[in-house]
C-alpha cells in the first residue's frame, strides 16, 4: 500500500454542476467550501445555499438582542454571498444548536431537493463535532435514502478534518475566499476562523504542492452508494486499512446479537460492530419472534458476514442466546444485545488478551446510560457513567452480577463445558451462565471502557424475584461444607488484614503523637517570638510616626527657606538696581563724609 491509496495526489475539477450547499450556520459555507463555490460561480454554475439555523447561540457574551443578532448574521451572510458571487440563498432559521433530523425538517429538505434537482450537494461531514453539523449530515443522508435522488455528495470538513478523496485547487481564488470569510466580523471577534480555514487549505495542498498553494478537501461519493447504507458506515471510509503484511492471522470472533421488535436499535448495534478494529468477525443475529429484520440485515451484509436466524414465535432471551450459540463458528464468543453498543477497540482488546494468554474468559468495563423512548427516538437521560468496574471475585459473583453481558468474551471450548443457557430464566440468564463458567475457570478483568450498557427501565421486570431464583438455583454453593471451606480462609485473610490495619493504625497514632509534640514545641518557641515581634511592630510604628513628624517639619522648613530665598533675591535685585542707578554713581562726586549718609538714604528709599 502507498500514500496515493489514502489521499489524493492531484486536484479535481468539480465545475459544471447544479450546486446545493447546506450550511448549518452562516459562515460554514465560506469557511468550508468558499473556494469551490467561487470556482462554480466563475463557471456560471447555478449555486443555491440553504442556511439551516439562525446562529443565535454564537452570541456568547449576550451583546445583542436575539432578533438583532440573527439579523446581523444574515446581513453578514448576504455580504459573503455577494463576494462569492451567489445570489440564490435562503434562511430556514431553525434555533441554533437544536437542529434535528426530524420529520418536518426532513420533509422540507426533501421538497427542496426534489424541486431544485442538484447534481452536486455540499454538506458537513457526519463526523463533525458540532451537533447542528451532524444533524445536517443526517438530514441529507435520510433524504437521499427516501428520495433516491441521483446526485453527488461532497462532504466537507470544518471543525474536524476527515480522510478525503477529492482536492480542489483554490489558489487562484483564495484571496476572494478570505474576503468572504472576513465578512463574518461578528464571529471573528471570538476566534480567527478565517486564519484556521486557510491554514487547513494550505495544509491540504501538501500532496499537490507542485501545482497548488491552497486546496479544499472533500469526501465525494455518489448518492446511489448510500441508498441502503446507515450513516454509521461513513465512519468506515475514515478508517485507513491496515497492511498486516506477514503477521499471523487472528482467530474468528463470533458476536451474537439478540433482537425483538427493535430494528432501529439493531441498526445501531450492528453499526457499532462495523467500527471494530479487529477482524475476522462473524455476526449471528437472532430475532426472537419479532418484526422482520431482513432489510436491516441486508444493509450490513456487504460489510459484515451476518447469519440471520428468526424464531417463529417468541421463545425468550435464553432460548435466543442458545440459538445463537448453536450457530457460532468462532474460537471466541461475545454477546451484544440490540440495545447496547460496542466501542471500536472492544473485540480487539479482549480477543488479543485471550489469544496471547491462553485464558478462557475476560471482561472489560462499560459505561451505563439510562434511556427512554420518546416517540421513535431512543434518548439518553442524563449522563453516562462508569458501571461497576469490579475485579473478579468468585464469591462476590454469587451475590450480584457485576459483569454486563456485552463486556465479556469467552472461548467456544468453555461454553461447551457448561451446556446451554437456562431457558427457564426469563431474566438474569447471563448471571447464571457466568456462575456456571466460574466453576471451570478464573475470569480476568481488563480495565478500561469498551462498551455502553444502554439501560431501558422495564416496569415488568422484577429484579428481586429473578435474583432470588438465581440464589435458589445456586444455593448448594453455600452448603455448610462449602461455607466452611470458603469461610475459614477468608476469616484468616481478614484477620491478617485486620492485624495489618491495627499495626498501621498504631504507627499512625504514634506519628500523630510525635507531630503533636513537635507542634507544641514549635508553639512554645513561637510565643516569645510573637511577643518580640509585637514589640518590634510597636517600635516600628513609633519610628514611622516620628519619621512622618520629621518629614512634616522638614517640609515646613523647606517652605520657609524658599520664602527667604525669594525675599533675598528680591532685595538683591533692588540693590543691583540702586547701585547701577545714576544717583548712586553721582554720590562718587561728593565728599566721603557725606557719601555714606547719602547712600544709606538711597537704599532706604529703594526698599520702599
């Protein structure tokens, strides 16, 4: 494999199309595909932009009234469209951050697509982080599947770069794109979005640098390619294939999925299997007498080896599991109910451990989310949180099942030792299976979350009743002989632990007493120092007051000196005036005995 299989090494010309652009917010169109749109308008291609939300949530500082801010963003969008050369655009004004692939919005987009008949649609990648971006991708995906419109889809990257298969050279129009992006001054106050977008465009030119300075990247597909594929399959296009070369082949892992009347959840469960980093896999879907799931299976069969088995009538959870177990061919087995999900590394983590160690049972951690049905939507209530995460303790397992079913993987050989699941148990059949397996092997916990346990509260499920059934079935484990065998080692272990805790407590108390004595000694040393410190503070305060008084006196004396200097200067000026006067010089002509008297008279006169 070489790089050209993963990223384009030449640019593509996408002009001569009828173009529709889906922009979740005003500015997405310019930042993500502004260069491509300019090239379309220069080629006289018809271009229409739909701004789906009002973008009102971007005013994080609440500087504007909501309506005024929405109007401002639409004005900026109109200015940007003018720069791009686009005159056909409209605002749907869905509330920002609430866009959803619901029926009204989906119907509106379907009507638009049917009326406009675009041959190329630009839309955000389904892998974008922003919820409105993901909702836009989901809307388009569903509309394509319901209308079967034949067009090309160009998924663009904005706040999450993707693996692309198409590069468009925008070097000649990059300055025009920059002006369009800069039209959104209200957004640039918070972050230099233009700079980031152009930085990505500069980076995208890496593989075509000989002919291009700036490029926009897209993942381009034909609409027919997604007519029957769930949107989750887009993630597969973003996983680069691993060239394992001459590495050893890994054993087959069988995943058993039980389902009944929950096709929407089955699709999500299968999509989570698609994301697995491990291969080879096989999937056995057991429909326990529910609505037909054939259409769902057919969506995934091009990507997963799936065996679909349907019961004519509901036979229960345990029976469905047994049906799946009878069909498995893999060395390792993992259950996945239709309402749960596997994260990408789940199978790889567990299978690698079992294969490398020769152990027969391993389990990981999972998150638990509480869900409710709202119409046809399976919604999370609150936040996901770590569920259990408990190291293996065989005795504890007899009190409560702390190992969720989807987190565990075991060998085919181990299952053969314990026989089928107990079909008399309508619930907690997995707990019973674990207890029987634990009699043959030691379980190994691999810490780290690799799955989601999606809990749907069932009012018909009496946990206490079925728990007592499990206790009753396995009561022999707590026979007097077994209790004696199990209890005395635990008592001894607890006694040893207790002695250790006592020693630790004694050492802690001794350390605490030593610290107390040291604190008292320090306190005794501190008291005279505190007294001395207070005395020094008093002396300092008096000295500061004296200094202040002296400073005040000095300022008074300084003022007096300035006044005296002024008077002296004035007197000297008078003296100089008199001595330089004609009258003074005239006194030189009179006798000395008269001169002195005359000069004294002149001085007195000058002072007046």
